[in-house]
C-alpha cells in the first residue's frame, strides 16, 4: 500500500506541474487532492454525439487511494465558458438550457479507491442549437470534503457533432467567375481569408500549368462576369492556386501584393482541407486544418474587398487553369484570427461573430446564388445561365 501511495503521489506532482500550477512547492502545498478525471493535460475534451440522447460519464479522481470515503458535489456551470474564452482566445458557447441533464449532483470515491462513482451528462435536445456555434458543457467540482486541484476543478465537454453539408462542384469552365460585391470595403490592412477545399484530381505530375482556386480583392474599376477581359480582372490581390510553375501539382501557393509563399502540406484528393490566410499587417500566415503551415514577413498594405473570384475568369484561361473540385465555407474577416479560433470554427461559425464581414457557406444545395450569412448580406450569384452541380455524399461532412 505504501509503495502504491508513493507512486500515486509522484504522479500527482507530475500532474500538478502539467496542469500549470507552477512548482513542487505548490504540489507539496496541495498534497493529496482530487480533480476531474481526464483534465491533467487539457481540461477541454471532446463529447462526440451522433444521435440523441448521447451521454458522457464524468468522474472525480484522487491523487492517492483514499483512507475514508470522499464525496464531491458536481454541477454544470455554463457561466465558466465566458472565462475560458477570455483566457484561451476562443469563441465557444454555453450549451442552451434544457439541452442537457446531469444524472446526479454528488459522486463518491469509496474507501481504498481513487476514482469516484460517475455522473452522467446527457444531451437530450439540440433544437436550440445554432448552426456554426460550438457548444461547451463545463462540469465542475463545487464542493468536496477533500482538497481540490484548482487547475483541474472543471472539465469542459466540447460538443462534437458530425455536420453534413452540400457543396458546389467548380470543375467546369462556366464556374470560373468574378463576382462584384455590394457595399465594398476599400481598406483592409488586416484580414483573415478562409475557404475549405476539396480536390477530385490535380494535373499530372511533371506537367506544367497552374490550377486557380479562388481569390479576393479588386478596386472600383473591377467588372463582373466569366470570360472577362483582362482590363476588368482586378479581384486577385489574395490568390490561392495549386502547382504554380514546376512545383508539385498538389502544393498550394499563396500570391498577394506583399509576397508569395507555398504550403509545406501536399494536398490529397478526395478529402476536405480548411485553408486560412491570416495577415496581421506584419506577418502573413497560412494555416491548414487549423495548424500553422507556413508564414512570411510582410510590409503594411491596404487591401480591399470589391469582389471575389472562383477559378480563373480571365478570357481564355477558364479551362486551362480549372480547379477540379469543390469549395465550401468561404469567409473574410477584418481581424487576424488566432490559431485556436481557426481550429474551433473549421465546421462553421456564428455569422454574428465579431469581425466577420462576409460568410458564404456555399451549402444551399440548389440554385446559383451563394448567400452571405453575415449581417452585411453580400450575396453573390452566377448570371451566365449555368446550372451548379451540387454534391451531397459521404465526403461532405465535418466533425466539430
């Protein structure tokens, strides 16, 4: 028993340091203590739900086997989400009232044990969930007849849903188009540009040519349309394309007025990638699926939002630079998003989020208009008589 307790105490010291409590002195100060199980390295854990009701069992763990029963009162405290967001720079939402139940408000660690009985958190209703919001359920130790490790007092259950969506296939020349926007933004010194990309295929390895995906920019002389003359070709200040020059055909290239960079990632076919380009005025950073991929130093520059492009709309290039794939979740922000914000919103974002100036989800499933879900309502629509091929299959899904 003594040997077991020594091992558990050593693990407790390591746990306290990992949780950020600072030093061995603090570990000694706590001695034996309890915490929410699973929070020693990260208090945020995923709660995957595929159908309702869905349950997650939470327990309390002691750093040593207890010599007498330990009881702990646990509760869901939605108010803790705001403090977590402020500390971590995230934008999670507390789960709506009535969406969940907690099976008990008290758990017990039996004598001679280190793990308590369980409290079951159950999601029973998602009717009040808002598309684009990621919900969190903070379950916290309110009271206990034993010391509590403060850094691990609360477990944050991030509700992880599988989102199914529709997306336009842009792999035909008629989809190459330059859209002008109502209510343009003439000055964008700082921005985040996001889009999700899915490729059916790339050009052959070793073959020359560029595959143009999308871009934004422009000025007051830009024109709208497909097969447009170069004189009206203005909305390419921030351009995403594959296989520029002799590089690998599945390597993404970023071209801006401040410089160029290439992705370290090589893209695979038949899977979605979330691409984010963040310009904070001094650094241009490329994120792939929420992870930093590359960056370059840039000088200040006044970008603009007069229009967006899909493909290469300049006359004579629509077919030769065609991107064979799908697009989804195209967004523009007037601020530099953090890595945490980017990763948290891969599947969608609340249209009312601060700094979001245009948000084309591109999941309408019918018609030829991509509606801007932001309050600015900069809808874009094809006027060249095409019929969009909307995809709806098992590839079009995203796990929050």
